[in-house]
C-alpha cells in the first residue's frame, strides 16, 4: 500500500476511534467505573480469543506458504 494512502486511512480510522472514545467518556461521565466493572470479566477471554485468532491466522498462512 502506498505510504500516503496508508497515512490518510490511518488518520481517518484513528480520528473515528478517538471520537468514539471521547464521546463515550463524555456521555458516561462519572459512570465510567460501572462500565469498567461490567467489562472487566470479559477482558481476559477476549484477549485469549484475539491471541488465538492471530496465532491461527499465522499458522494457516505459514502452512499455505509451505505447500
């Protein structure tokens, strides 16, 4: 991917993501701790799934390259 296109798309994606987080923080205000309490138990299983997904992707890609 050309560097300029990468930078523009990354800027757009980062702007959208940061706007969503800033808006959520503004809307939640002092209630952010309640959200953290609700999401806390889900953090570890989600991290495990992400790591397994990346490892699976890399394994499949390595196996396809080997044949």
